[in-house]
C-alpha cells in the first residue's frame, strides 16, 4: 500500500511517492511568492480561473478595504460548470449519500448539474430575482443546496445560506438583514432515522419578513400547499435548461455568510467573486493535492464557510468530484463514514477535530470493518487538534500513510491560509504550518509590535491581504472597521493567539476574544447570553466556556433569576428557549442557578472568576469585586451539583 509520508527524526515528511504526485514539492515557492505576492496571485488567477476580461489592476488597497483583480470580469458558475462540460460533461461532479441506507446514492455529472443550475437560475429569474439581490437558502446537505447556490452565482444574485440546525429566529434575523424576497428550503431532512421538520422553522422564520415566495425541496414527502409556496422540482422541470450567465465584476459580491462575533448580533461576512474564486481554487488544489480524478469529502455542513469553500466550490472549480452526506457521523452506527469512504473510494477526507475525538471513543471494530486504502490526504479544520487526536487520525484512519493537513482559517478569510503543504511538510501534531505561499502572517503584542520567535501573541495578517478575504460586513462598515482594523490598523486582526516555532511554522493557541468553538461551531458568548436574557424569568446571566474532551469547549451557563428558585424543569425550559432563539448547537451543557454573579465596581461580570471555579483553579482578583462573598456561595453550589 502506498505510503505518502515518512518519519524523519521526530516528524513526518512527504514520502517519495507523495513527492511524485504533489503539485508543489519545492520549498522555493514560499520565497518566490513572497518576493512579489501580487504578481504571484496574478499568475494563479490567470492559470486557474476563466475570465471574460482581464483586470486592470491586480490589487488596490485603501485600508480598511482592498480589492483583487479590479476591473476583471467573470462569472463564478462558468468556472464551476461551463468550462468542464465541453470535455468532461459525463464526469461525476457530485456524489450525494442520503442518510436512509435504503435510499440510493445519487451521482450528478457536470452536465446534469449544469442543466439543473441553469433551470433553477430560470426559476429564480421568473420570481424576479436579479443581479445583486439576496436569496436566502435554508437547506440541509442535499444536492439542491449546491444547485441553488450555483444558480444564484449564475444570475449574479447574492446567496445567504443559513445553517439548517439554526432556529426560526436565527433564520429571521438573517433574512431581515439581507431583505431576501426568496427563501429556498426543504420540507425536512433525515437525521438519525427521524424526519426533521425544517419547513415549520422556515415558515416561522419567513413570517413577517420581505420573503414573498418559499421554494420547497420535497425531501421527506410532506404535503405543502399555499400560494406562497413553490415546489422546487416541478418548477425545475418546467424551466428552460439554458441560462446565459451574468458577467460580473471581480469585486461584486458573491455571497454573504453570517458568523458570530463578540456582540449579540451575527455579522454578514461579504465575499466577492474574483478573489474568492482564485483563493478557493488554489487552496483546494495545493492543500489537498487535489487531482482531477480525485474524490474529495469535506464533512462540513454547507451552513458554515468550510461547507461553502471545500464541500462545494473548491472541488468544482478544480473539475474534480465532491462527496456530500446528509446524515451525522454515528447513524445507523459509527462505521458509516468509513463505509462511505470505502464504497466511494474517497481520496481526500477533510473534517473537524471534534469528529475525530468522537470516533476515538467508539469501538475500533467500526473502523476495522472497512478498507480505507483510497485515502491520500487527511485534513482538519475549525479548532486546535491535540496530539492524541492527531496521532489517532494519522494511524487509525490514515493507516499511518497519509499526511494530516491542519488548516487554519476563518469565515472571514474565505479559504485556508495557514497549513503545511502535502508535498513539503513537515506534518507536526498541533502545528498548523506556514502561511500559504504569497500570504504573510506575523505575531504581534497588544501594541502591534512584532514579538520574538517562540513568543505567544496576536496572529495578524500583513498586506497584501489574501484574495479570498472578506470585503466588509453586510450593511455594517463600522463594525467591519472596529472588529478587524481598529487594534492594529495596518494588519488584519484575526482574534486568534499563536506563536511561530524555530522552523517558521505557526501554532495556533486559540481565540483571544469572546468567541467559542463548540464542536467546531463558532458561537458568541454575547449572542448566547442575549438569547438567554430574553427569557422573562432571567435577571442576569453569564456564559463561561470550559474545555471538553470531545467538543473542544462547551458553554456553561450561570443564571440569576428575577424571582424564585431554579429547578430541573426550568433548566429544560431555558434549553428550549436557546433552541428557539439560536438552535440546539448553542445549548449550554450545564446550567447553574445562583443568587448573584461576581462583579466589579463598575458592574462588569467577572467571567474569569467563574471559569476558575469551574475548572477548580484558585480564582484571582477577588479584591476587585464588589461582592466577594458570592464566590464562596458559587463554590458551594458547584460542589453540591457534582
Ligand atoms: C479556529 C472555520 C486551530 C480559530 C474555518 C478561528 C482553528 C476560528 C483552526 C474560525 C485550526 C480554525 N487550528 N484553530 N486549524 N481552524 N480555527 O469562522 O479560532 O467557523 O479564528 O471558520 O476557528 O472559525 P470559523
């Protein structure tokens, strides 16, 4: 069996076999690219993307804004579809594995996908969708999610995908921000053998908003009636299968995706067309060494940026094959992922550490049952991966043969930015690697001064900023400026801590702001606290993230009630309230009802002290509290609950 890695000393490096197939095997690329990053990206843009007309200026920067390939014209869907159907129309673009095992896997060729995308573009057009309009998409992992998104890009409409596990309220807030007239959703989807009722949430979320029509994919066979609703597939059948793509400017908005920040409201991250296309194309190709014949499975949901860039767009921009799966990792049993890899000969698996940690806990027989020889590259994303999980992934899934590409990036960056390249390495547990060629990150202190090698500080990106980077926050330029450009002015502020090791590799130490990563999902403490505080019985509350063996971190909730005592019943009701406001991914894992919260004289809640109590460390800074007695009270409550 081919091994793609070799151990030299303590670390793994690409083997000769890997070097043979690697797109990039010479470290010189870093120096070459960094000598003139703009020229480097221009070369990649010309080679990887089909333009209708070339840009006038490759990079224009006037902070806090910058633009790539200014004046260049293209259509995104041409790059994902049209350019492939000439020579390889019958090649499989998408493999979709439904959750119910009795349902067949569906394979769509580039030609079939193209046909459906054109038809759906006509459906949207008939409903009045035009270039620049926002279309809300609230769909699970089914092919129609990809079809709807690509149809938007064909028209030049802006898609705004909302994670299907988010609540009706979360959907509503996102629809209202984008003023979408059309919502694309499904009557439901399968999860652990049950039918999830997505439509009920969709209807509720759309009520009283700008949404005029709801286009519903029939996934679970529900009857849908009413003049507001259109059936996805019957509309598709009626529509023409040709759609002349709208030629867009490179800097036109491709999509908006909401993510959590440090305040109570999510922010609509804007990605533009040309820069994102170039970034998605090349990071998919180089980071996963994706070859045309390869099958890539990125397990992320399309509701997150990883789903956008690496489950859908990256592999299609490369003319490869992408696999998506409707269900979760443990149904009908925890062998399902490995069965999917075996049955479909998956070559690249890209997932989150939280999934790996979950699999580490289950009986190995579920893995051993399946042959995973087709795998060449393993990727991780979303949170730091610890050494144990890394080694387990390498040995149990990769058979000790495949490099692990630990990619650091964010919703804001559009695509991966820091990781080792498969043909170069080294592959070291907990170390992401170097910035992608042509990109530069440094570590600075709070004042913005670069710190010494080996010292932990703030991770920032240096100009010229990566082509896939955000181009603002939808309708909120002030927040864009404040969040990313206020602290360090000329550097992009990632809000992550990191240090650089002796070999120049970057190790990410985690968020430095009030953003949690719970099972890889990005959740804001402020947003969660706001949601909880909106329950009438809650007087005050505080969310404190603590480490968790599987999820990485989990939120713990402290509540001060307006009156009365806490109870198991009230705990359940508060969880329900969170489900309604945000969705089950944001659920606190434990709730403590307390009489008061530790506060400073100015009234600031000291979450740091609560955290120390939770992880059984001696709390510091009690002198600054107006109510130091509360610390003992809370200690007792925590003790009595264990
Ligand atoms: C964290 C996900 C350590 C980081 C693509 C970042 C990581 C946040 C890694 C963005 C990694 C992402 N190692 N931490 N390889 N990748 N992160 O927007 O804190 O959901 O700021 O994007 O995830 O999360 P987001």
